[in-house]
């Protein structure tokens, strides 16, 4: 047992719940947070290893969120697809891969394809309306269309799943890009694009394998004490702030709270997860060649590290961003940047078609990395839901119908896997987002705003 912060955490929680409408709504309740109490005026926490009461006689968990948690992932690429070459033939379990989806062949049985959905917001700002419309369910800010009005779906889910882990969420990319993860307006979560830096962050000096004893930096406790003192000053300051400054301070307080949680988590014993092990150190040269990033090699390295970070319960939410909206990356075998080709390559746009096939192949690499790690009587992927998506369908026309949507994993049986669902009525894409949030055992009554608003998930992909 370890003694933790007491009254300051309560003050931070009270401030956040008072001034931040989304914080209280997504405040996590997990097995770890329930096992807390007061002792001698301080808060104590007890970490539990997997116990028999979480399992049935076959060795599987009675429900996810017990011994084995659920995880959520977002795989994103910019510039969409070519819908005529994307949509599979057949529906349900009896479907065939299209030309652009051919790279899913090795993982077809664990991937669901959803086609024909539409982002139901005005397509005012090309690429960015689709980004926020899908990932936030709302239009971007009117005065700054590259900024969302609220958090992206990965951060909505991270509020629930991320409190018990060292990292509330992780963001990665196989080359330099901005990513599309936001806590809210002007609060982006940038991805780590350097495989070596990502390895050091996750598996460096603070990482401990299950059962391994680690050393605790004695200054961590002092840092938490310093944060306690700051909280008193912030509470007094907040009484003097207007609404806009109060909102900015809320965002800052959220970051402070995450620091407190991270410092506390570093002092806890590592989880007893059988598949967790420290990957070998990287030795490859990931530098660009003739101006082209080594996306296949960097993507594979990042995906393997993401999978092990999940297996070791370093995080339960990740975003992996292959490219940004309006991205002009030089893909392998192409004569120009991706976005430029989508607008200027003559029909039938063979190079754009090939790029999309490469993108799907990189998604399959991520799925394979997750599926390669055993967990109980299944795999890590069985306890995940990974959304693959873009911000448009056909980039040349910036279409928001026929949105490309892939879902890997079944979230511990909450989702159907290995099917194709085809919407013939341009259904609201927000239905998919709401289904994914609920698949993470998050109580959510709705998703989106205005025409993108929905209280219904996509029942066709739910079990």
C-alpha cells in the first residue's frame, strides 16, 4: 500500500466537475479506482493482480474491465480513398474483398468493413469538416476551421479507460505529422514519430516487467507535494476569472491532474500480465530515403511497440496517424505527393489507388501486431476495438458520403467481426462512433450535434 495525495485531489476534482462539462461526464470508474479508501487522513490504494474471482472455470474473464481490460485504438489516414475501388461485394459474413481492401486478406476474419455511411455536417471546410464531423460529431470552429469544438473520440474514451494506466493515451505516427487527436479546441495531442524516442518513452528507465522491482525517484513525492501547494493558489485565482480564462485554466488543471496520476502510477507495482515483456532495443535506420519516409519499416516498428504497450497496460487508448488531412507525403513508388495526386492525377488515378492499397496494408500490419500477442485463451486484439478511418471518401471532390470505415477486433464480444455492413440510405456516421464508445462499456446517451446527432448506435455491427 502506498499513501497518496488526499485533499488536493478532491479540490482538483471539484474544480474540474464545476467548470468542465466533459470532465465529470467521463470520469472513470475502474477496478483500481474503486479499491481506494481513507486511512489516517490520507488516501491509500491497493493494486490487485488477476484473481480467480475474475475468471470462470475455462480461464476467461467473466467481463472485460476485470482482469483483462478493453482497449481502443484509432488508425487514421488523410485524403480518403476511391469509393468505386473500395466497397466490397457481398454483405454480412459472405463478402469479398475489393481491390483497395486486398491487403486485409490475412486479417479479413477479424476486420469489419462499414460502407455507405455519411458525415452529416455541412462540408464547409474541405478535409477539416470531415475530420471534426466524424471524430467529434460536430463542425469545426467557424473562425478557425482546423480546430474542433470538442474532444475527439479517442479522448472521450480515454477519459474513461485511461485513469488506471501510466499514459491516459498514446499518439504515434510513422513520419512527422500533426495527428488528429484533441482534448478540445487548441489542445492537440501531437504524435511521436521517432521510433527510438517512442521506445525510450515506453520501455526506457521507468519501465518494469511484471514481477520486476524498480527504483522510485525520491523527488516524485516532492513534486506531488509541490502540486498540492499550487492547487490552493489556483482555487483562489479561479474565483477571479471570467468564463474564457476559467475554461483555459480547466484545461491546465486537467494536465496537472494527469501529472499527479502518472507520478502515482510510476510507484505502483507493474500489472501481472503474462504477455508483457520488454521488446528488444531498436537497431534499424529509419531515416528518409530520397525525401520519402520509410513508412513500412517505421509503421511496423511503431505497431509492435503499441501492441506491447497495451499488453503491459502502459495505456488502454492509442491513436496511430499514418498521414494528416491534406497530407502530401511521398509514398513508395509514386511520382508526387498524395494530396496533389488526388487532385491532379488523370483518371483512373492509378497512383492514388496504389497509395490507398498501401494504407490498407499498413492497417493490416497494426491488426496483425495486436493479434500476435496471446491474452488468456485469445489474443490482445480480441479485447480491442480499432477504428480505421479518413476524413473524406473521394479526396478530389471532398465527399463526405461513402466514408471509409474499418473496425478491427470485437471489444471482448461487444462487436461483430469479419463482416461487411452496407448502408443504402447514407446513414449517419455518428452511429458508428456511438457504438464504439458503448463497446468500451461507457454509458453514453448520444454522440454528435445538429444533423450529426444520434442516440442510436449501428446495431448491425453490435452483438
